[in-house]
């Protein structure tokens, strides 16, 4: 079995995904997405795929977050465009 | 000689890598691109000569035999398509030399050459793939490059179209990857030949998983090739790109999804009877939708390039419909139509590009009497329109003839009727344009403009000549293709 | 029909659900950056699914110790790890390109909303 | 407007996938169909013959090296397309390049940290065939160190230290390096990207210089990924 840790991280992943989909603040969504990617990397480590985990930690959690941060810095932070 | 199979992909890739390193000055990027494309064409021609007699090259990259390594497979089908694709590329690259530079800044121009070559490499890679994951990787190369050559043109509508295309093709890529992983999950293979042997047993044990995987693959590649309800990205993308880019996208890039599905179906999925029953029928119904609705949308367009883009949706429908009856004659017509449509649509977009380049007009209503200013361009456009409708002596007639014959032979007269009906509809939106162009009165008769420069005219006229040659003497091509179709259907 | 067996495949289920959440975000949200986030969730969902296919209970990661494999132990499927690695790189490339398109679009139109872009164009 | 068709599509895909999964092999079975002779060959072959302890790296850079070449090309394509988009200044709104940070602590700490991160990145690249990691992860770490520099000292100084043209040249050259290694296989009388089959010495298992072309390719990929990442970030930061 994958154990309680595994089940817990799956639940965490799903929660994070829903939060990313729901929150209107793009910066907050980016940070939650970074946490999501890190937990995803841990899950893959638990599933005995260390190469994938290290790459996800570097690319998914690192570079993707940086890209989102830069894009938000150059555009706008919130989804609402009432202005 | 077998190394040609991998060089076919590696040459355009190397050219693309060279451009940012060596092509940083002025016209160098163009020269690198043209040289690369000519080399690729030579390579493809040699492969076509080798494989034309029905013998296929199986190349083991890294000397690892399948199922462990990646196998490339070049048979008459892929060699034929590769040859014509690179030939069309020569014309488009030559056309770009004068058309593109004044629309782009130097950095974007450099990447334009590079992305064009990457697109070609991706297409040729898809045509020669014999491994599911390798197919996926090359699909991504060509999709990203296709978005890239739309967005090099720094206008709002191009950027938006490129983004829409990119996001939808990411959805398609997700479906494809999920389909591949489902297939791998139950078979443990990625190589086509091994999948084909493993699939009959697996399909008995896991019928729903196999069907779901096939549905996902068909959705993904259907989206990439603009099959009817999934075509929503195409009109924006193809009408807002630079004209040579539109020619390549509409003529070649949408065909990659079809090629991938043909190959997959022929070499893998036909091993499972349930799939053979379900998938072609499904594709055929969608194809009919595309042929009817695409034509109706094309009729209502006011923009020349947008109309040509909707016409592509219709022609994709023909190819899928002819494929769906699973008859060698119809399949011969379908493969020939891939090439014919590439030539015709490429030529139409390039001549539209010439008209836009010289006059700046792109509304259909503004094109009255354009033939008095640019008769040679208009001759090319007329050949293209006639080919699209399927008038005899053009190549479009030959492929439609074979498609109709094949559908009748397969006992599906309804499909034949749809093909004829859609041709009639094509006539309704192409001919008014041609008639107005030749016989309409120009709005301002005083300002006569000369034809475009020869370096832009000869590629267009060359493609027109190729269309006529293929239309008048189709014999040699048909004999090669008949072989290819029989190999594809395994008969 | 769909049976309760689904719950014995919790990892697969999670991967598929992430795929669907991402897909839904991508298709329904009007904000472009949010769409790209949805794309990333969708892709990581697929990767989770693929890594889970490669896993088997009681196996080791496919890195041999010095002196070769330990007798009697098995390893997870290295082929899926390799394909997922490729997939991750492709996903990041797509994200980077999509975000640069979005930044450029924002510079030209001042909005991230697809509906507003649609209005601006027509 | 957009909601209903999207929802229907998602439900349809969910139904298809649920049907597929309800009969698919259960999770974590040691005798799952995918665990066949193909997988076993990779593992057995690794321990018998080739000198690469990390099987995943061996698959990426050797058995399926052609796919990885395609993957490097996808990265190259993305950078090219992004660079082409962001190269011109045609926007009506004023581009807002990222500002540098003036925090002293941040500057000092990153000055100290960056060399170590770079050394770690190089370590992950060159030891990719022995331990987890490899060209992609290591290149990302290497690129990440430069990204830290970019974020702290701003794009202007970054471009002064590492001109964009260099990044582009490194990108193209490293991608071509992959092709060159592949062509080396043909020159040695074997097929494209051949490693042991072309007679490349594999070296002693588990040591730094082992695994034949895997080491060479990994190095190229590391440089390529690092160049790609810094190019992308600089372009996106708005200093072009």
C-alpha cells in the first residue's frame, strides 16, 4: 500500500489544485502551485522515481514558479479586471 | 544508405540550430535555411527512390533493436510525403526571402528561419516515427514551432491566435500522452510492431482501456489536425500568420496529425477488431460535419485568408472521410489529397500573400479586377481554385476521383455523394472570387501596379506547374501510392 | 459498469482527477495566466498517473548500487520515469512560451481576460 | 457561454477514463502487464554490461537518446519562439522591466550562495549517470543560480555579465553538440547516436568518466538547459 503518508499527500495535491483553480489572486495561486509541485516531487520520490522527483523539484517547483512570478510582475496580480 | 532515414530529420534540425549561431547577420539566416531545405529535399528524394518499390527502411537509432531502442520506419508512404513536404518548403522559403523581412525585426527574423526549419524537422519526424513516445516528442516539436511562426508577427491578432492554438494543442498533447500511457499500461510496449503483436490479446483482456486510449489519441490528433468540432483554433491561426507561414501551416502542419493517425491505425490499432469498427466510423461522421459546415463558414467570410483557412477545414474532412472507408483505392486518393491539398493551399496562400504584399488588400470585395494588375498571380490563384473544386486536368480532380471510386468500391455511396456535394459547395465560394478577379472592374483604373518581384513569383508559378503536372500525368505517383496504401492497410 | 475497484487505484484516480481539474480550469477560466496554471496542473496530473503506473509495491528505485543489483529485489519501471522526465521538460517549455505570449499581449492590449481580448479584436 | 460545453467535455472525458480505469490493472502490482521483458532488459542489461548505475539516465541518453534529442529541440523551439515574441518593442503600453533589489542582505547572501549552487549544478550534471539527476536537473540548477542573480541584481546587470547573444549561441551550439555526438556514431561505423555499439569505451562502472557518450551528451544537455533557462528568464524580465 502507499500508506497514510501517500494518501495524505494525494489529498493535499487535490486540495492545492482546487485552491489554484479557485483563488482570484494570481500571486497566491503561484505560491500554492509551488507548494503543489514540491509535494508532487515528494510523492514521486515515495513512488521510487527519484530522477523524476529531482527534475520536478528543479523545473516544476523552481523554474515554473519563477516564470509565473515574472509574468505576474509584468502584467497584473489579480484576476478581476473591473478597472 | 540507411542513414538517410535519420539524416532526413537531423539535417533540418542542424540547420535550425545553426541559424542563431552563424546566421546572426543580414541574409545569412535565409541562406542557411534554403541550403538546409535543399539538402533535405535531396535526402527525401533518395529515400523515395529507395522505397518506391515497396521496400521499407527500418532504422535503429543507437543500434538498439526494438523494443528497447527507438525505431524509425521510412516506407513509400512517409518517403513520398517527406519528399513533397520538403519540395513545398523550398518554394515557401524562397518566397519568404522577399516577403518576410520587412514585416519582422532582425531578432524575430532570425528565429523565423529557425522555427520554419524546426517545423519541417517535426513534420518529417512524425512521418518517420515508429514508436509512440517518439511520435509524441516530434508532435510537440512541430506544434510549438507552428505556434512560433504565427507569433513572430508581432500583432495582437497573431499573438492571440498563437496563444489559443498553443493552449488547445497543449490540451491535445495531454490527451495524446494520457492515451499513450494507457496503452503502455496494458501492453508494456511503445514500438509499433510490438504493440501490434501484443494488442489482440490485450484488447480481449482490457477492451475498455484500449478503446479509451484510442479515443484519447484520436481526440488529440484530431485536435492537432483540425478535425471538425475541434477546428476552432484554425481560422484565427491560419489567417493571422504571415502568408508563407500560413502556406506551411495550412498545407503541411495540419497534415501531421492525419499522418500520425494513419500510421498508428495502420500499424498498431488495426490489430484490435473493436477499434477497427469504432474509430473510422467516428472519424467519418466528424469528417462529414467538417465538409458541410466548413464550406458554409467559408462562404460567409469576407477576408481572403480566412476563407482559405475554412477551406482547409473542408479539405481535412475529405481526407478523413476517404480514410474512414478503409479501402485501398480511397486511401490512395486520401494520401494523394494530402499532397495535392498541400500544393494547392500552399499556392493559394502564397498568391494571396503576393496580392497583399503588392496591394495591401485582403478583403474579398476589394479584389475585383485584380487580374489586370497581377495576371500571373491570378493564373496561379485560378489553378489553385480549380484544383480545390476538382476540375479535370488539375491534381485536385485526380485525388477526388480516387476518393469517390474508393468509397463506391467500399459500398458507401453516401460518402461519395458527400464528396461531390462538398465539391459543389467549394465551387460556390471559389468561383465568384476568380470570376470577379478576372472580369470585375477595378475600383481605380488609373493606378496600375506591376506584378510582384520574380523571386516571389517563381515559387508560386512553380507550384502551379506542379499541380498541373500531377493533374495531367498522375500515373507514376499513383503507382507509388497504391503500393503505399496497400502497405498501410496490410493487404 | 464502474465498480468499487476504482478505490483500489487511488493513485491513478488522483492523477486523473488532477488532469480533469486542470482541464476544467483551462477551458473555463477567462484569465490567461490561470489557464496556463490549469495547463500545468493537467500535465502534472498525467505525470502522476504515469509515475504510478511505473510503481510496484516493495520495489527499489532503478539506481543500482556498486556491484550490481541485489538479488531477489525488483525495481520500479525506469522507462516510465524516462518518459515523464521528457514530458516535464516539454511542459516547462510550453509554459515559458505561453507566458511570454501573455506578457506581450498584455503590453499591447492591457488585459489578461480572453473575453475582453475578443471584444478588442472585433 | 464557455462553461457548459467545457463542463460537458470534462464529464465525457472523466466517464471514458473512469471506464478505462475500472478494469485497468490495479495499482502497484508487481506482475502488472507493463512490467514485461522490455523493462527487465533495461534493468538486467544495466547491471550486466553497461557502466551506468542509474538506469533512468541510461534510457534517456542511450536507449532512447533520439527522444531526448527531440526533447532538447522542444526546449530550443520554446526559447526561439519566446525570444521572437519578446524581442521587439511594439507595445502601446510602456514595457515595465523588472527592477533590481536594493536589499543589502539579499545581495550579500546571494553573492555567497551562487557559487555553491553552481558547483552543485555541475555536480548533478556530471554525476547524472551515477546518482539521481543528470543534464536536465543539473542544468536547471545551474540556470537557477543565474536566475537568482537576475532576481537580485536586476536584468541590466545580468545582461552585462552574460550578453543575450552568448546565451543564444550557447543554446544553438549545445543543441548541435547533441547532433554531433549522434553523427559520431555514424562516423564510427554504427548508427546515429550509437554508444557501446560504435565501440565507445564505457569505462569503469560507477566512476565519473564512464558510460561512453552518455557523459558527453549529459554535459551538452546541462549547458543547453542552463542557457535556455537564463535566456527565457531574461527575455521575460524585459531586458532585450
